[in-house]
């Protein structure tokens, strides 16, 4: 079985306001929690993972989806 390359042909979506960015970040975290729950991990594990992601978004320099290794390196701050 081979995997096919899928490319998105829809135009890039813009997030004009900071509220739109925060809403999109929340949607990403909710989807991650849903996928983790489907893997039968415990509620406490999912809650801890969500808390870690939200803490990371508070200390990162930009939106969650633009984070890099440098954002996670606290020694550079």
C-alpha cells in the first residue's frame, strides 16, 4: 500500500484579529485532546497535556502553529 501526497488547493486562511488567532489555537488543542482520547489515554493525562500546551502558547513568541525549537528553549530567554 502506498501513500498519496495530498496538497491543499484552498487559499490560505487569514486570521485578522488576535481573538481569531486564540480561537484557532483553542481548536488545535481541542483536536489534539480528541485524538489523544481516542487512543484511550486517561482524562488526567489529557488535562495535563492541554495545560502544558496552553502554558507553552503563553511563553512562545507567536501563534502556536509557528512555534519552533527556539521557542521551547528557555535558556535563550
